[in-house]
């Protein structure tokens, strides 16, 4: 149960809500299909990478 609470807190602290995180991850999935130079802003790509990295780290702890 502690693991779930850590993940919930991280989502709320970092993204404000699970829905906002879900939107960023959905955007990331689309990016992977269309990732070409000048398709997305570097900041948008970094946000997706940070979200995925955060989830991976939370799941590993």
C-alpha cells in the first residue's frame, strides 16, 4: 500500500492530477509514431521523457 501512496503523491506533486499525467503520456505515445526533426518542441519531448522516467523510478522503488 505504501508504494501506491508514493506513486499517488508523486503524480499529484508533479502533474497536479492523474488526468494531466495521462494526457502527457498519451501525447508521448503519439510523439513516438511521428518523431521527426521539427515535429515537436524539445520541451514537449522532455516533458514526456520526464513523465516516463518518473513512473519507472516509482515502480522500481
